[in-house]
């Protein structure tokens, strides 16, 4: 069982930056594929960025070049650096984890592929 706790959300002006953190419990964090998803009111949950257990990133087209996903296995933490934020980035952001014990290197893009979820953190981009 893995517990995920997100932090770092808040209110930021357009063009600003935020860094989200997701702290995971457990001793096998490095064997988990991780993802950041977001959900805006009235919309489906969508992938923002994903990271394989081996560290390969994948991004939604809407955030490429602006967002960066990374992990620190020593701290059991995955990060989402968000730059050049736009009002359309406003959403609740969720961290997700999926066990990948054989280090397949697969990047998982669909919410249904993840086993564990955090409670979410609100990001609001507004002037």
C-alpha cells in the first residue's frame, strides 16, 4: 500500500511558476511509475505528465516545454515544476502511482492504469 500526499498548490498569476510535490510512503518508491493528472470543473481527469520507474518522462501536448516532472527516490518524492502558467492550467492536480516491480520502463498515461492516488491540490492561475 502506498499513500501519496501532494503539496505546493495555490494561486499564481499568469506567467508565474509553481512546484508541486508528492511525497510517497513505502520502501519501494523507486519501483513505482508516477504520474501527475489534473481535473478542472466539468472536465475529465487528464494526464499532465508521467514518469516511468526508470525515469523516462512523458507530457501532455498542452504542457510540453512549460512543465517538468522529476523524482527523488532518496526522498520518496515526485515533483512537477510548472512554468509559464496559463489560466487554462487551473485545476485540481493529483499525484498517482503504479507498481512496476520489474522496472519495465513503461510510461503509463491513463488514469485507469494507476493504483494509488493522492487527495489533490488546487492550482489557480488568475490575475
